C-alpha cells in the first residue's frame, strides 16, 4: 500500500512538473490584462511562461480588435525561482529597448532595472486632440533609473524618476523642418507623479507643470513661438490652445485635465 501511494505521488508530481514546464505563454495574456486594468495584453504569444515571446498590444475594446502597441517582439526568460515566491525576469526587444530589462522581487514588490525605450511619435495621436490633428513625427525616448514597483490592492504604485525626450519633433501639416526638442520629467511617488515640461531647443517653445493622480492627468503650461517664427507657427499655436496675456506677452495656454 505504501509503495502504491509513493508511486501515485511521484506520478502526480511528474504530471505537475510537465504541465508547468510546458505551460503556454499565451496564458499570460489574461493576467496582464487584469493587472493593467484592461489596458495591455499579449498578442501572438509563443513558447512557455519560462521562455517565450509576444507582441505587446493594447487590450481589445468593445467591437475593436487588439492592436500592437510597440514594434518588435518582447522575449522573456523567467526563473523557476518564481515557484518559491521570487521573481526574476529578463526582457529583450531590440526594436525598442536599448538594453535587456530586468525585473526582480517577490509577488507584491519589484525592482525594474534602469533602461530606455524608443517610442513612435505617432503614438501621441492616441492622446486625442490636438495631437491627432497635428500628425506628429520625430524621435521619442523614455528612460528611467531603477524603479520600485509595488502592488497596492488591484493597482500598482511606482517610485522613481522617468524622463521622456522628444527630439526633432515635426508635423506634416506645417512647413517647418522641425518644431524643436523637448523633455518631460516625471517624479513618481506611488500612484502620483509630478510632471515638468521644458524646451531643449526649437522655434516652438513649450513649458509647464502637471500631475498624474490615480490615472488622471492635469497639466498647465504655455506655448509660444521664438521671435521671428510667429507667422510660421500661428496656425499650429491656435490648435494647441487659447491665447492669453502673460506678463504683457501673448502666449498659448496649454491646459489638460
């Protein structure tokens, strides 16, 4: 009887090990959608949860198919230590990541290694007006120092600094070769972030401050043309916001949220 029990336990353990070893990567899509409150999903996932690849996509909306959010495929390697409560993941995607990305921690807190992500400028159109009208192009790079992430109930908190660099930004609707280069800094504290926008160079000057709180963006700033570029940028400035007088100077108010 004892031998039968031992063989049965060994059989169950073998089956469980086999299932875990070959658990399909596609099964990770649903947990990702749940963790991101329906914002992200995995497309065309291949391999296993331990070693696989997939396209990162925006989760499908009602009557709309899911679409790729970033170019290239993300490949990952997950350490078996996860079975003992230790997360150790390595992510790669040469199309957008400047270096492999590491995620380490437990089931409720993680550290995201320093890295940078190249983003398509046309993704700004997803923010709605006026970005969808401007039809922007250029180079965007999101970089960060090591970030601390923690699960807070059904949402996630982030602690650390992130910086979005927008270089050689231009619009197909306007004659200028470039509108300029800009830098947005985000100082994350949990589910809140302080934002600061500044112009590095260019005929279109943008600056302002804002805040992200519980997923909502509030931003207040101004836009203006460099001296001598007022006529070339007049129509674009009118699209960005309303004119207002500030210290005896006419500027465009940037207000979101």
